[in-house]
């Protein structure tokens, strides 16, 4: 039955790591059931012998180094309202390791002081997992600079800015984040080229 379950998972577009995680949970359940006498040891051993899916290739990511992250943040001068917003956005992405969708759903009320430390409390992320994320002081300072400059006291943390430089709407979508990051990355590359010439 567990082998059939594995085959059914492989027919869906699940990643090998997702399939292996689900199989590991079943193996652990079988192990616990065997210890409690709810499952025969032979059956539990058979379940544990079902192999996971092989991962082909090496999983790589295009993660910025600490130095590249500093340069990316340094591209925003934080003088204009838009720059303050972009710096707060980049700080949350880099300093807290948030996904684009998670950043766009953040509300000012999610930032809470707990035991003397700032955190993003009870963030509902991918797969409906709830976690609390520590917020470094430099990220909090970037967020404060944005919220004070924008006059935000509650509601969505990051918001759109119109051509006149005023806030409008109630937040923005994850699609807006990519061009902001891309523009800042280009600015860092251009600055680096200019210095080497």
C-alpha cells in the first residue's frame, strides 16, 4: 500500500523532496505504531523498507552573498518615499528570508515586540505553515523609516506609490517585487562597472 502511495505521488508534479518528506512521515508513524503494539514489527519493517525517490542532479539556488546583499541594499539611498519603501522591502526579503508572497501580505500589526526582540508573529507561509520570524534591528530601522515617512499606522505594510509620489491602494502583488529587485541589482552591477573603468 505504501509503495502504491509512492507511485501515486510520483505521477503528480511533486518534487522528490516533497515525496520523500511524506514517506518519512509514514515511516515514522509505522515506527511509533510498532512501539505501541498497534502494528506488527514485520509490517512496520516492511513500511520502513519502501525507498524514497532519487533526486537527480544537484539542487542549486541563485542566492546572494552577504556582500551582494549589502550592495543591493546600498543601491537604495532612502531619500525619497519610493526608495524608503524599496529599502524596507529588500531588507525584509534579505534580513528575514521572506518569500515575495509573504512580504506582500505583511501588515504593520504583524511586527511585534516579544521578550525584547522584534519578530514577525505567526506568519502564515507556503503550505499554510505558521512560523514566527526574528527581525534584525537594521531591518526594523528600514521598516520604521518607511512607515514614518509614509504615515502608515496600521494595515498593509508595503503599498503602491503613484507618479506624484503619494501612497495609494492597499498593498501590492508579488509581481511588483521582481522589477524592484531587478532594478536594484542592475544598479549594483552598473555601479561596479563604473568603478572598474
